[in-house]
């Protein structure tokens, strides 16, 4: 029985990182698409319509600023600086992956790291515009007392 099993010391497994896919296509391949049309075919209907009608000047300027920020740190392998924007309705495209964006929420800029699983969504989805309600705490006068109406 011991003859059948050979004990070999296998080299330790290399750590495999999770591969991100967008609608069945790996993110690295999305960056290699020659034209926007191939990418647009993969997006949901609202995003397809928006891109086909043309991105506005502000959106194009924002993408240029992201490219510049990525180019500055390309050789140093550090995170790019935060690029601030008010464009909450900007659709996240593969070119924006690995960038840092400051999305305005009405009061300040919320820092968002763009990850591959965010492709096709809006920037505004990651910067909440309201402060969630915290239920259960009494008001200023209600110290450990139940509400008793005054008549």
C-alpha cells in the first residue's frame, strides 16, 4: 500500500489572485478593445444609449485628467492622486480601473478607489448623499424616559 503512494514534496503553490470579469470577458481584454463599439455592446441599455449619444465635454475632460494622473505614477507603481469631480452620473469604464476619484456628495468629496467589479456603474453609487438615520436614541430631553405627551 505504501509502495503505491509516493511522497513527493511539491513546491508551495503560488498565490492566485481573483480574476475579474465583466459580462464574461476579463478586464485586461476590455482594455484591449480596439473600439468603443465592442465595449458598448456589453453594457446595459441605459449606458449603451448614453455612450452612443456621445459623452459630453466634461466627461471627456475628466477621463483625460484620470489618464494624466495615472501617467504620473506609472513608473513608481504607487496609487495615482485623487481626481475630484462633481460628475456623479459618469459611467465607470475599464480605462478608469485602478484610479482614485473624489466624488462630490453635496457637502464634500468622498474618495473612491475604482475596482474592476465597478465597471458599468455610476460614480454616484459610491458616494452616499445623506447621513443614514440612527434609530433608537432619545432626544435632548428624553433621558431614559418613555415619551409622555403633555396635555
